[in-house]
């Protein structure tokens, strides 16, 4: 199991980004959380590396109404999170 911490920059607030992320994470079987921080979205995902890679790609694209300018990616020690939460 791996853990990745993302900060997503761009037009990501008020476009359904958190709900989009939660639905994709649940579909991929990832655990973690997502929240708004100022004008960015922050998310943590835990799971298999191939699924994390796919989730990073999904975050780089975002939902149709969003515009992703940059994604900061940091790998961390897994904490064995359960489920996926919108904070």
C-alpha cells in the first residue's frame, strides 16, 4: 500500500471537484479524504500504486467545469485510512 498527498491548483472551487474526486476514488477502491483549502483542493489517497497513478491522472484532468493548472504531488507513509471522506 502507498499514500499520495495532492494539492490541486486552478479553478477547482465551486465546480464539484471534491465530489468528483470522491466518486473516482471510491470507484478505484482508494481510501483517503479531500477538502478545500483556500483556493485549492487538497487530497490524500491510499491504495495500490497503479490505482494511485490513475487517480493522479484524473486529478490532473479534473471535472469538466474545472481548470487544473498544477498538481503538487508528495508521497507519504500510509496511515491505513478506511473509506473516503469529504472534509
